C-alpha cells in the first residue's frame, strides 16, 4: 500500500490499477543520462497523460496550446523523456503559467528544472517519478519566439523529410556514444546538425525576424 501511495503523488485524483501500471512502467531517465532507447508507441500515450494533467493544473489560469515535441514525438530512438511544449501568448502569461504548473504540480513530481531560466523566451520544468527519474520536460514558451518555432518547425521539417530524419537519428546515436566516452557533451555533438536543419526549416517556412540566440546572458 505504501508503494501505491508514493505513486499517487504523480496523478491528480484517485489512482486506478490501469493508471498505476502506466506510471509504474514509465522508466524515464536519471539526471545526466543520455542513453537512447528504441522508439516506443507508449510515448504518444504518455504525452496524452501529461497533457491532460497540465490542462487540469492550468484550469482557470490560461488557455494554452500543449504540443508533443522533441525526439519522442518522432519515430526514432530517443531518451525516454517526453518533451512537452506549453505555448503562451506573451511573457506575462508565460510566467503565470509556469508559476501555476510549479505550485500546483509539486505534489505530482513537477518542479522547476535546474536550467529553468537558461533562455529568455522559455521556462522549463521537470516531471519526475518517486525514484527521481525524469519522465517529462515541460517547456513553457511564448508563441512566435525561437523556443516555440525552433522546436515545432524542426519537428515539421523532419516529418516532411524522412531521409533527414534517419540522418538525425544517426547523429543522435553518435552523440550518445561520444557522451558516454567523455569525448563531448550530448548537446555539443549534435548541435551543428540541429543548427543546419533549423536554418533550412526557417528558410523553407518563410520565418524571419526571430532572435536565433535566445540564451539568457550571464548575470
């Protein structure tokens, strides 16, 4: 019984055997892990659960668009972490939404991530299970910014270009190998490829005037 009570923190409302099984089976990743696993159709179901939970947490706060982005939204190998994009309309709404998710979601394992404020146009939160494994990253962004368009158009471009999608999977696998060997970080190893694809995507979809360097300056 104690074990179920611990998992009950991950769900809004009474826990059912079905929902307990789904959350119990969500392995997630420990901090710093860059291990890739084969594509799983469960990732789509996990996103739907996370989306429904966020909609409940944001009731009465704002009407937002919630999207599945990142590698788990594509049919390729990926880290077992769902990337969720919460799209707001302006900076004030972004802060209000992120604050509501953090305060209302704490009992479900949702907290501000270690890199919550690394970007000017994004606030990130992490959803973890009771063992501390990361199940999802929740990125609250402002519509039309780099953090929004970069993720959505990167995904769209890969969906429309299967050969490039497979190339990206190979780049990720090599990046994971280099990270494990200590040659480079996972992000560094795939950064050039991502930058090239974003340039092509922005050109293809006619996107101009977006601040490409959206990192927050050091304080």
